[in-house]
């Protein structure tokens, strides 16, 4: 039986984290991999009681593992989770976010085609999280093309199922604590001509809490990303 690790980063999500756990834990129970599957939520140094809520929820959920680490940002936390899953023997790694914008009910079609693709990515069709975020995603799509020569339908979407063997092959190309881990993974898979499938998903407004990424921070991350892109492009060549 294939083991599944669901990786979810969390930062100051005390308003949503209990519901997110309740929503995604049944997916792990259904695809328990003979007891080897895990729901992994990583508290990225929250300033609220997110981690305490996670510990409380874990008491009656044996397949849920709450983790905590110093704050390093979303991308670095996702990368931390991927390494954790690979180190603990995952067959498949799925990533989503802790703000309630994605739906567990849409996971099944991804799992059904897992053997045919190295990565199945959720394409945020008709997303509902605001025009500024949509604008940033469109700009990112063209920046990725200019830097790497590949088009990716939705580079940074937090809804992706990956074969662990393929992820293990390429993950060390990504610098430690990198801010745009999922973007670079999408690029690497495209450049290496891996089998990737995009499937439309629902993307709701944030279900609670405050978004820690604002436009000023997005542009700061973007400026840093351009220099990182050049170094990663060198590795890919």
C-alpha cells in the first residue's frame, strides 16, 4: 500500500488550524498506507497558540504529527516538510496550505492518477483570493518563462501530489530556506521533462486569520528570487 504524507505549513493560524486538521485527517485515514501515512503540519514559529491547538488535536489522531520550527517563511517550511516526508519513507507527498482555501473533497482525482505522473498540480481556475494575488501569479508565470524558458500553468499553487522518488531526485537543487520552493519545483519538473498533469481546483478566500504576505513583501521576495533564479538556472544547465 502506498504511503501518503500530507505537508501543511502553518503560521499564526489559530482561527483555522482546528478545522484544517479535521478536514484533512480523514484523507490520511482513507489512504493510511498500512498505518505509515501521516498528516504533517509544521508550525513556522507562530506568535499565537497555533501549535498548542495542534498538540491538543493530535491526542486522538494517531496519524497526525504536529511539528514546530523557528520562523523561516512559507517556502522554507514547505521544503522542511518535504525533506521530513522523504526521510520518513513516504511514497507520495502532497502539499497544501493551512488557510482553508483548498478542498479535501477534490483530492481523490489526484490520487487516482498518481501512478501516471511525477507530479499532479492543482490549477487554481476561477480563484477567489483577490485581484492582487491573481496579478502576482500572472506576472510570476512570465518571469519564470523569461528566466527558465518554460511555461507553467500555475507555478506556486498549494495543491500538489508528488511521487517521492522523483522529488528525492531533484529536491537538493533547491537552496535551503528558499522562499519559492514550489515555484522552483514546478520549473525543475518542466525543465527535466517530468510527467506533470494540471487539474482544476477550487480556491476559496482565506477562511480566517490574517494573510502574512502583503504586496510589499511579495516584491521583496520577487527581487531576491531573480538572483536566486540565475543560480538555479546555472545548476539546471
